[in-house]
C-alpha cells in the first residue's frame, strides 16, 4: 500500500493558486502569482524541501502542473529537486494532452479515482502530489490523501483557488510535526483524523 502525500504552499487564508509566479495559473483573472517568492530565501525551507525530496517517491500531477514541471525540471540537471523529479515516475491526470514527453510519465485518463485507488494499492514508493489544485479536490473528496505537508506563508490574498474548497467533506486533521522559519513560514504536517463528531 502506497501513501499519498499532498505537498502544498498556501497563504494564511488558504489560497494555493500560483505561488511561484504569475504564469503558473492565472485562471479566473488571478493576478497575485508569485506570492511565495519574498519568503523563499530561507535555510529552514531549504531543509524542509531537502527532506521532502530525499529517498524514493513517485509524482501524481494534474495536467497544468505537469506542463509547468515538464517545461522546467528536465533542463535543470544540477538541481537536487530536478534530479529527484526526473527519476520519479510521473502519473499524469489528463484527457487533453496527446503526448507526455517527460521521461517516465504515465497517463491516468479514465476513472481517475478508481485508477488512483489501484495505484495506491500497488507496491512502490510514496506518491507525492505537488500543487495540482483541481486534482487535489478530487483526492480530498475521495479520502485518498494520507498526509498533508502544508507550508503556510504569512500572506493574505482574499481570492484564488484554495486547498480546501467548498464542498470537501468535513474532516479532522492531526498535526504531527511543525516548525517555523525566520521569515514566518509555518511548515506543518497533518494526518487525516476521520470525520468530525456530530452534535
């Protein structure tokens, strides 16, 4: 049984859209892309990233995130993130891409939840899902996420795609690890704790 780990950068108000730059995801007229960058030069964040990419893992990506990653990481040979991503098997949820040119990429395009359940039940390393906001909503609703690694940045945007959108099932989370960076980023790890009690 594989573990599915969601790795997400969010603002204090829960927005995960386009943390790295304005070109990542301008959907719905979003103009705040790149909001994480002023807080990125940080040894604690670098350490957290290094720990995240250490060891073996595969990637599960939505179409937009795959296109961004595939256009960048294959050309960054000396970067530790690139080395980890390039050697990982990439499972890509898409019905629109005709070709997946990034090495070790495989398509998921039929019954997404059923195929990801099969992937999770198979032998292999943990599966990391980075970004991929729309796919992540599907996984959250199907209760397929085993761990959330959420980097909370001291930024409020008031709009944008959120990690937990309206309609996700009410669930508790257990905080299993936390640390803060000198620039005010919280690096938190949560495990699902089951349904909320009624009444």
